C-alpha cells in the first residue's frame, strides 16, 4: 500500500503564467504577494493585480528565510488580512510564501510547528490558499508540503511541514527561467538531482515515485548542460519539468544523508542549501554503495546502478558510474567547493550529531552512524587545509572564488514594498534578520 499527494492543480508549459492569471480571482481579491528581491519577472503578476484593482501587500525576500523573518512578516500580513498568498521566485521566496500561508491562521510561536528544534505539533488550522510560481528550476517547492527555514539561534535548518501546505495551484512556466545565470541555474539543477536521486534510493520508495524519479533523472541528465550553460529553451523546459518531478518525489518518498547533513551544516556556514547537498551527494552515494556491498544489499546496489544507467545513457554502467557523472557535471557547472564557504573539520562531530536528529536522514537507504557521517564530511577537507583550524592534510588547494561566475548570497531579510491596504499606499520596511 502507498499514498501519493501533490498540489491540487498544476499548470505547466511556456506561457502558463499569463494564461493562468485569472485563477487568482477564484480565491478572493486581497493578495499577499511574496517575491525575491529581483523584481523583473514579477511585473506580469503586479500588472494583473493592478488591472483587476485587487488589494495586495508586496513582500520582497532577500536570502534564505529564517524563523524570525516569517514571524515578523506574519505580524504585518495579519493586519493586511489577505485572502490568499501568491509566491513568485526561487525556492526561498516560495518557502517564505508557503510558511506565511500556513502560519497566518495559526496563532502561537512558530517553534510550536517546526521540526528538529521545535515541538513539531500539527497545524491547528488549514493554511489560507497558496499559489506558487517558480522562476528557477531547482527545489520543486511549488509541489512540496514543507518550507525550509533557518533557525538563527540554533544554527540549523529546519522544516515547517504539513500535507495541508501543498499549493492550491502550482504554475510552472519554463520561460521564467530563461536567462538565469550559470551559478543559480547550476545549483538549482543539482538541487533537483539530489531530490530525485535520494528519493529513488530511499528506504521507503513506491512504484509511482520510482517512475517519477526515473523520468526526472532522464530529463535532467539530458538537459542540464544545455540549459544551464547554453540557455537552450527546450532544455530549460525539460529542466523545469525535472525539478517539478523532484518536488513530487520528495513529497511522497523520503530523502537521505545528503539532505540530513546539509540541514545541519547549512546553519553553520553561509553556503546555499543546494550547493551543500550537491557537493555532499557524491560522497554520500559512495558511502551508501560501500555499506550496501558490505551488507550484501543487492536491492540498493541495483537502484544506484539504475541511476548510473539513466544519467550516463550506458546500459552496462556500474553502480558508481553516477558518482563520476555527478562529479564531472559539478565541475562543468563550476559549483564552488564547500571549503570556499569556510567548512571546517572542527565542526564535523557537532554537525553529524545534529544530522542524526533530522527527519531527512531517516530516509537514507541504510542507517549510517555518526562515524560514517563524519567520514562523509571529512571528504571535503581531504588533501586540503582549512585556513582557520589547519584541519586535513596535504596541499592547500582552495579554488579562487573569482573563477566562479556567481553572485554573493544576499543578507537574509524582507522588505514590505507596498501595500494597497494602507492609507498612503506605501508602508513600512521590514526588519533585516541576519543569519
């Protein structure tokens, strides 16, 4: 027996957003609009709201959302009293919107509802209607049931999770991803890969998620370079589809050690969650393959072999071929090594202990003890030396960040740009919350 859930309505394809704007009217006439801090791709939504004379409060999010941001934004949003939340942007904007839709009708401390550092009690009241519009091919957050947040005081990433948090409408328009720079495209694509890979090998798959993962891996492996480096339209569409499938997969299957470790490590360094999971994934895969061989778990080895066959296009590929494929893609996409974000071996005992408390790691195909988790983390320092603690041995080989075409991560904050519920149309700026 298995169950499957996803967003109530999914609209996918080039031009999907423009064709679907009228759906907003079904949920009321007061909109809490959540976006990233780059607004070029949001004008189609604000223009529609203006044309329809719909009330809206616009919150722009910089960086990854944290608990304090959500709580502060919710105070203002409750005064506005929206009928719905519309989030357009990358995973951070969608997670912020999803979290706000959930907490607005639920009073109390947000720590009551979050995992790992909170009480993890169920939402008392169903979230208000939520519409998700991704502008990146990455997390698949438009079809997931959780919002990833940072807890600054605990220095760990946590989730606000509920089946009720699935979007009422997910509008996936691949044209919104056109022109995305290499760094954002690459880290997004690799986030989608880790979702598909870990859901496929997890300890609790089902026939439907297997089918979704295989198709997602096929679409992603055939499109990732053409989409991220060459901005080819069909490849962009395939990558957006793969990202969405990854979101569906992790909603209905489980994740693994790459995400468990990333949640713990993400609170200690300033690297994006997608980069952490991507750089940890090859080492997690190798560790799982080694343990599976030791325990003669041929069922798990067969899954890793199937991933290898799909991504390499080689029917004779062995189970570790996907690891080498992934490492090559990571280098081609020029994703930075975790050392460039200050990861340090001195943190590994604490990080591995925190990882063992995460929900994600419970889905790993095989139980991994703290020693094995530390071994995985140690791979990032292999043959390199941390500047601060001199951990590791060998030659100091930290790559120069100026070799990587990337943008620095923004300080985590939100700003209320405007509100048509106010007397003067323009209201307060949101507080800045540094992680």
